[in-house]
C-alpha cells in the first residue's frame, strides 16, 4: 500500500518547508503534523525534545508514512541522530526513514560566501547543539561559523506578530549581536523554519551585502534527489497530490495562522501524540 510523506514541526514553522516541498513535488500526498500544544521546542532540554520528536515520528509512522521529514532545525539538531541510530534499526519496520533539514542546508552553502564567514541564526536549542558548526566543518573546514540564538523570534511567529512593529526590535537586537561577534559575515543561514516569516524584517535590518540562505527550496531539492536515488522508497509513496493537517492544539486556531503561511485555506484536525 502506498502512503503519504510525513512532515513534522513543533508548530507552524515547518509549513515553510512543506510549501517548498509541495511546489517541487506536488504529485505526492502529505501529512503535516504541528505539535503546537507544546511549541516552542527551542528552549527545551535535549531529553524533552528527543521524547517529543520521537512521539511525533511514531504518530506519523502509525499513520502509515514510510518517510518522515523533521521540518524543524531544533528537532533535527537534537533528536535526528538518536532516532536514526537507536530507534529506527530496532523499530517494527527498519526500512522507514527519517530525514532532517540541517544536512541539506549545509550542503548548499558552497558558493554563497566569499569571505568564508557565515552567520547562523536559530533557536537556543539549535545553537547550543553546535550542529551547524559540526556539519559545516565536515564539508567546508575553512569556513568560520558564528551562531546567534534568537529566543524571541519563534514566539513572535507563533503568536502572529511577525509583521508587527514590535518584532523590529527583536529582529535588530539579535542581528546586531551576531554582527558584533563577527563583522566579516557575508552569508546568513536562517536555521529555523519559522524565520522565513520574519525575512522582510531581517532583510531590512541587515547590511545589503549579506546574503540570506533560507531552507525551503534546499530541503525540497534534496528530497527530490533522495527519492531519485531511492526508488524503493519512492514506490511506497502515494501520489494523489493531497495534504492533511494535524495539530496537537485547537484546530481552528491552527487553521487561522497556518493559512498565513500557506496562502490558502487550511482544514486541520486535532490529534494526541503523547502516550
Ligand atoms: N521551527 C523550529 C526550528 O526550525 C523551531 C521552533 C521551536 O522552537 O519550536 O528550529
């Protein structure tokens, strides 16, 4: 039986990845799961993020998805390795796959930076994991990476304040802190799937010569490539072009904010994923 691809985020941020994936690969079916009742994840401990992410993955597997994308940097940074190494090999169906967003983003940075200095803005969880530094060092050992935690940015997006004048203050504050650490940065990775919603404000606050890398298209291209290289997985995916939205919070509230991300009307269902 063929089944949808599962896309997971702590809240609304993964919708930016979902939109890019659906644009690139409209033929497949998708289930989007937002753990909005427990978002944000970015300020939580390693163990908690691990537990919550595993519950989300188990939910999507139980719904039949053979492939799950962690459309969340925090979950990718904190839980992906644990799931790939210690959960999947011993699960009922070890041929299922879970992929993250960090590796595809890092693979694409070549050619972006001229100074060899890259800034990474992300949640405190992603920054403290040093995942970007580690992944970039493996592929581009000469590149210098400076991370900046932006703890207020996800709440601004989750509360629908990303366009408000109040958001300008927090956008500027963290970018100034980043550039004070390294003035040679010429490339900025938006390493949180919520941040594309703040992009107009980020662009306005950044010096013009700094290029922004946003993840949606990179993750979509990497998924397309993965499916071409893995026909055994591709053959397990259903192709009806459908999308089903699931949230752990109130579905009406989810639908209202999610439609800002997707630009279309959203119909959501509330689900429980905690045991
Ligand atoms: N969207 C998630 C990410 O990419 C973070 C949101 C959160 O803190 O829950 O990191």
